[in-house]
């Protein structure tokens, strides 16, 4: 019976809880949850953002496009959304310093959890927070990292800030309190955190917000040991600037996860990119090596005026390419790294006619993994 039920989607299993007490208990059984997750299929999700809510859609056929099926409308707005990990979302409201975990399959969510703000003195002091969401494979725990960037002293527009301090906090899903960790990042991190292989990765920046650092690195936070480490980016990877007739144009800007490793994608021309994959592994502590792949014939023009979003597809040798906004339909391109070819995916009827909108793409699988249930979001 368990083998049969483990093939069903989470939404169906949640309805079947009414059949009997034994079926209801299965949705809380750790061994059944693990069995079900091992059989879950990856699906492509599209999320659209409005002033009042976030709508989540899935194409009628996995990774093939078509008309969307409405999954759920989340009544939260103006929040940051982190990449789905094993079917779990993490939402952060950076304005009110609140966060919560949410299971897309069961629709269960934790309450909003307040992030304590470090005390800062001085009229010219400022605080800036950045978050990262990840999964510790050894303990099976999901964690949220918050890093406070605190500037003290003469901060001015385009000028170097004064002394910069860091305060780092960690929240484990299922717990209600943040823990302050003693170790802080050795360099000033910048946003765009990416999770891969048990670590949260981010780039560094200079104290001057309008200046690139002399030495560009990747800062990694190991979710198991809760310690930071620095991964140098070699000159042959970074190629920090590409000189144009007008102004310098920074390359190798984007971090993404590919094959459960951190990677950098580098613009070579409007239609050519180079992918650099790092073999960093927080468990084996091997020497860091970089492997390159050239991607030619980009389906979207990548220039100073045209931004492209890149995302690795977990469990598949593919990368998603998409524009940042869309109109009547969402069009994304799936790049097959083995065949070196692109495939177009069109999702129709996702937005109001002639009205551009913001959207995001995720790939995930169903999970029964419990979060501390305080409320349930309905379809």
C-alpha cells in the first residue's frame, strides 16, 4: 500500500488523509516521507508577482509549456523568495525583518519569525541585511542565514564608508529563535546568494559601493559547521572588466548552481557565454578547480541594455535562460548541456494582455516534509 501511495502527488495524499487514520498517519511517517520524495518528479514552476499576492503556476506538462494550472495564490507581497529546496520555500520580508518557511505541496507554513536587528549607535551609522537559504545534508535541517552589514562613520555618496562590521545570525526551521554565530565573513559579501552542495555562496564587494574590489572571491557558508570560507576566483575566470568605448562593463557577474556545484556564467559576446563550474566541496575539502563550457547561439541577446536570468535545473543537465519581464506569455529557453542545444518553452495565458509583469522560474518536486504548521494557504 505504501509503495502505491508513494507514487501520488502531495495534493492527492493530503485529500486521502480523510480515508482512514492509518492513511493520515502516513503523511507524518518519516520513512514514508523519504520514500515519497525519492519518487517525486521534477516540475517547472512559474511565479508572478503583484502588489497583493504571489501566484504560482505549473505548465500542464512538465518542462513542455502549454497553459498553466493554478497551484496556489500566496497572500503575501513585497517579500524576497529564495530558490525552492526539496519543495520548501523561504520567504523574507526585508522591510519588517520577518521570515517564514512554506511547503508548496502541503500548503503548510510557519508563522512569521522576527529577525533581531543589531543595535547600532551614531547618526551616520547604517544597517543592511542579506539572507541565504540552504539545507544541511548531514543533519537534514533547513537553515536561514542573515548577515548584517553595518557601516559606521562618514558614509557619503560614492565615497568609501567608514568602519564596516558584520553580524551573522542563523535560524533553523522548526526553531523560533535566531542564533548569533561568532565567525563573520572575512570579506564584505554582496547579494545574490546561491545554495549548492550544503553551502550558501555569495560574491564579495568593496567598501565603496560604486567600486569593484581588487580581489574578487566567492564567500561560502558551510551549513553543517556554520563557518565561512573563501574561494578565490582566478584571473582566467573572472576577466573582471571588458573595456568598451563608453564605460567598463563587468563580466562573470552571475552565480548559479549547476550539477549541485557553484558556477559563474561569463558574457563573451551578445550571443555567446562561457560557463565556469567550480568543484568546491565542503565535505571533501579538495583543491578548488574550475571547468569551462562555452555556450554559443544564445536565444536571447545579452547586452548592457538586455539582462538575462540564468538558472541551473536541479537533477538535469540543463540551464534555464529567460528575460526578466514578459507580456502575454512566458517564454523560457532550456539549454541542454550534453547536446548543446536550446529548446523553447512557452507558457500561455499567464498574464493580463499587453501588461508586462515580473515573474520567476523554479524547478522542484513534491514533498510531505513537515514545517511547524500555524496556518494553511488554500488554492
